[in-house]
C-alpha cells in the first residue's frame, strides 16, 4: 500500500500577498474635457445643499410660534452666504414692518409709552415734533410779548389793584371820620389819633381823660379789625389775579399750541396713538408755558447766538420729544429687514437704557432707551452665530424669553441681577414678530437639544448643511458652475478646463474621498484666490492646473514647519524609525497630527515584548495615562483576538507589553491596533517584520482590518521619510482595503508608485498583512484544526502552547499556592 504524500511545508509555498495598488487608483483624476463645452450658467442656490436650503425655505415661509431655524454644519460650507442670499430673495416680496417710537407718559413718567406707526412715519413724527417745539419756542414768547396779551394782563392787574385801593380807601374814610390817621410804616400799618387835623402826640394822649382815651382806643381797635379783614382779602385777590392770568396764559398759549398740534396731525395723518399723545402734549405745554419762556430767555442771554430753540437745550423740553426705536426715512422702496448680529450681547439683542450723571446721581428718561437687534429685525429676520450667542452672559436666556413671550421688554441686565440701584424706567413692551436663524456647528445643536428643554420648542426647523457631495461627472459640472460663480464674485481670472479639473480633484482631496467632493466653500475660495495670484505671477491669462497645484503646495508649505522638524529628527536618527531591514516585534505605525487646517502624517515605532505569564496584555501607554479610551479599547480587542484564535485548549499564558516608542504625548484612536497586533505576532513567532513598510488600520476580534481616517496624510508622511533617505523600491504602506476609495495622494507619490519606487498595498485581514510584512504564509487551520507547519499562525500557536506548558511545569514545581497567587495577581 502506497503511503500518503506528506503535506508540503508552508515555508515551501510562495506567500500569498496583495499586489501594489495601480497608480491610477491612488488618485482619481477628473477629465478636463468635460469642462471644455460651454456650460449653463450656475444657479445662485448653494451647490450641494438642497436639503438645508429647502429647510430654510420652509422655516422662513411657515408661520406659528417656534418655527425658528438652526442652521448647522461645519465651518466654511457657505452657511452664512446661503442664508443671506435666500433671505434677500425672500424679503424682496415682503412688506416693510411698522415703525416703533417711545414717547413720554406724562401721568407716569417712569413708564414710557410705545407707539406703532406705519413704515417710514417714525422719523417724520420725530422731526415734526422737533419742528413744533422749535416753533413753540419762538411763538409762545412772541404771544406773551404781544400788545393784546399786555393789554389784557394790565387790565387784570388794574382790576385787582383797584379792588385793593377800594378796600384801603374805605378804611381811610372811616378813619378820618373817627379822627384817626392811617400811616404805613416799615413795621406795617399804624393808627394815630388826630385832633383838629393835628396828630395827637403820646404825651398829649396821656393828658386826655380816661373816657376819651377809651373811646379813641375803641375806634383804633375797630379800624384794626377792618384792616385785618382787608389783609385777609388781599391773598384772595392775588389768587384771583393769578387765576385770571393763568386762564389768560392758557387761552393765549392754546391758540398757538392748537395750531402747531394741528400741523403735526395733518402732516402725519390719522394714526392710532398719535392723537392721544398730541392731546396730552398740548395739555402739558399749556400748563407749562413758563418753561418755554425761561428757555427763550436762557437762549437770549447765551454768550453766543444759539439759533432756533432745540428740544435738547432745556432738559425740561426733552419730554416732548420722540425716541425712534425702529424707523426708516430713506424714501426708497423698502422691504422686511435682515439683521446679522455679529456681537450678540444682551444689550445688543434686547436694547438698553442709558443713564446720565446729574447732581451726583444717575438718572434717565425715555429718550435714553436704545434699540437692540431684535427691534431692528422686528417684522423680518435675525441671523446670529450660536457660539457667540452662548458665550455672552444672559443673552441666550433673554433671546428665549422674548421668543417665548412674543414681545421685547427693555430691561437692564445689571438691574435683573440687582448689581446697581439707580433711577430706571419700565417702558411698554413692543410686540415681536421675527424669524431667528441660529448658525452653529453640529455639536452645539445636539448639546442644546439634549440639555435645554426650551430649545426644541423654539427652534423647530433644522437646516443641516452637508460638508461633501457625491462625485460624478454631473456633480463635477455643477461644482464647476459654482466655482465660476465664486470667480465672478471674487473678480478673479477665468479658470481653464485643466485648472477646473485640478480644482475638482482638490475638492475630492479636501473630502478625503475619491467618491466625494468637499463643500468647504471658504477653503476652495481661498485656494482660487491664491491660484489667481500665482497665475498673475506666472503670466497666465487663465488659472491653469499648475497654478492650482502651486497654491495648494504653498498652503501646505506654510504650515509645514512642525512636520519638517519631526521628519528631520527621524532623518538624523534622533527619533528611531527604520525604513529597511527586518526586526522582530517591531513595526512602523502611522499617525496624523492636525495643526490649524493642515494635517500631516508621521511614523512611530511600535514595539512588543512577550514572555510566559497569566494572559495579561500590558498597554504601557494606558498604564502611564498617556493612552485614551479608544486606544485602550483597541488593545483589549487584540487580547480578545489572541485568546480566541490560538491555543484554544490551553490557558492563555502570555504576558505581553506594547508601547509607542519615543512618544511623549497622548495616544488616542485605534488606527494603530493592526500594527500593534503585527508586532505581537512577530514577537510570538520570532519572524521579523520588514521595516520597509509602515502600517495603518484598526482590527476587530475576527482579525478583519477596518478603515481609519487620514489615510492620505499617513501615506504621504511615510513617503516623505523614505524619500528623504532615498527610495529603494521596496518601501510602502499597508492600508485597509476599505480605505482605497479614500485615496487622493499627491502627484509626486503617484508618480513614484507608477515608477515602482514606492507602493501602497491594501489588506482585508491580518493574515494578508502578515504575509506582506513577514514574507511567509499566515496559514489557515485544516480539517483537524491545525495550522500548516512553518506558517506564522503555527509558530504563534506553538509559542503560546510552550508558554502554557512552561507555566504548568512552573506551577507543579512551586506548588499550587503559587498558582493561586498568580491568579490573585492577575
């Protein structure tokens, strides 16, 4: 009987390894020919943001409380530009809102009245009132200086004086009949007896008999009683004089005031609130005409001519003015307002009440009420940056309050917190009808939605701006139309078909995806501006592909100082990175550093050491608190992979340590977990890893290599290190196969790969990576559950079994107590 053939050793088979990716896969390039035909004019709507723009259209069209908009998305996607453009189109067909003014409340001065006026009437009202006060300042003094007023006032004075004289004449006549003289002295009135027309002196009066003296004293007492009655009547006469003069003053002033008020009413027409206010103004002016007289006298006595009377000259006249909160006097066709508040403080949103120092105290009046952005946007749209709003004390709560209440009430933030104690006002609230659009990133939206119970009810419309769009020939053409619109807006050169194709490629690079185009409009616009400058320097009439490439290279170069220093440290062997030869338990891992807006990749040596133990996998980065939770999760996944794949019938008896060599900062992410696993498997199998390769990719417990971020920067970082030392043709990078569609590498790397000087290989599983890195088959379990002899997996499993046997013998030789202590230590 013929013996069965002995299976071939795995070492005799050619390793199964993925071939390098073709150069055309490393960078998907756009065909410039699709831009040579004349395309249709681009739409003014922002390209690729249909969902967000439809949401804004709905939010601005729908009524009802709470349908305000939160526009979220990454910076630079054109959110503000798109919102402004949409709003400008919408308000063109919306009527202008009413004006609002504050006027004095003469009965309750600390509660100014708010009056709604038709659009454009507020400024006219204010100017008409100012003109009326100027006219009254000249007319009222003129009225009281007229002959009619003087004659009538004189008549009143004469009437009172004659009444006074009549009273004293009667007293004098009675005194003469009683032979008593009435004399005025500095001390008052004196009654002196007379005899035969001569004054009786005191010594003569003493010589009179007692009866005569008593009669004279009785007569004097009677006259004194009459004098007291006269003196008691004099204040009444003076009061009568003042009352008649007051009525005369009111009558004379009323003629002028009524005429001036009528002119204001005829100029403004019939408007609710104005008639009542003007009536109260007329009543107050008539009662206080002396204020105008004193103001005119002060103006005449001024050292320099002051011209017409101004309302602000005498503080007492300020109460007749008009404080315009919202008004328009351009005389042009107007529409609903669009207000973009860049500094949304509490005062800038709600308005505030100013104070002035007067006699050492802070006082205010209705003319010092200042409007906020909500007043200016009332009846229209208010756009606010969410992050700036949340940074301002009290602003977010104030905005929620006015949206919830539907009215703007001007209050002081300091007064709310009782930080000051001054004379202040309590003005009437103004009804609010405004659509608020908050612009912020996604994290702010989700935080507000989760933490603020009022947010969802006040901002019911979400406008989510994309950061990229699917790449196709049609979207490339639409993208080109958008770029042309940007060029027209920025007044830059025309872009050639080659330049447009290069711009589309750069948009894909910004998206980190061959199948996507970035919608970071701000970055693309900056690149076009710089490319236009390069085109001018290169004497190009249009922006060519090399101008775009030069602009991109210059942007990268400006932010490359740190990258160059790190790569210099590697080139000088200060930071140890091998790019050739082999090493056991050592692999080149790749990472991405992001500084400003220019991320770059670099290499890090990852090493692993193994020995017999109790199944513990030590992550040194985690032990010293330099490893983040995601990195620690990746290391635990490695432990799960090892324990579930090798030596399943014996206890896991491995002690292994992993570390990022010469890493002095934090380590986060799981993109190096496949490299860490390669290092451990190399250390266990004692098969060296080819140091010409660098590795990136995460791994799961099934041994599948998973996608990571920053694949382009990682490849470019290792390429730059190898290029600095000299490309050998054997160097390259292992990436997850799921990252192939994300490749948009630099042109110099693509050329080196096409020339065979560098390679990029894609792997799906850890086994594929092992075969590339170690140059032999990984091996699969056969029907009896064993890996092929000489395969990497066979070597790993045998090493782990050897650890288990060693641990078992060690336990027997040292007693079961030691095993217990080992388990306790574990």
